[in-house]
């Protein structure tokens, strides 16, 4: 099977869930960031948790597109987890070591965010 030049690779068009840790989120970011991210081609949903500093994006946008968009809004971000398509971590059983590490990491992030409030 050959891939034509017009057809993107499946990895580029599959829906993904990307979780980003974003520094210095404010209450106004709760509405403005999802609105800005939803303007990116391929983004189906975006949600901001200001207290934990986490932005969750569903869609077909790439990590680099999301990071560029957040940077253009003056936000520093890093990708925490990324699941894409049937081969992603979401398709694995919850007992997989990658899923356990991701779950533990998110718990630690939440605990750190809640420790000083």
C-alpha cells in the first residue's frame, strides 16, 4: 500500500487527548484559552483547570501547534500526557505501567496545586 502525497498519514488526522501543564493560569484563562485553542484546526474540545494549571485538549492538532498557540498567548506550557488513536495509552488496560505513571503524575500535580491554597 502506498500513501499518496495528498493523503496525510493517519497519525496526523487521528483524534488525540493532550494534557498540558501551563504556568501562571488566571481565572480569565478559563474562558479565553479554550476559545483560542478551539480556533485551531482539528481541536474538538479544550478545558482549563486553573487551580491545577492543566489544560486538556481533544482533537487532531499536534503538540507543537498547541504549544505555539499557548506561547502566542504568553503562556509557557509542557505536554504532560498524549494519547492518540487506538495505539495510545487510553486503549491500554488501566494496569499498564504507563497509565499508572500518568495517573500518579496527575495526582501529584493536583496535590502540589492544592498544598498552598
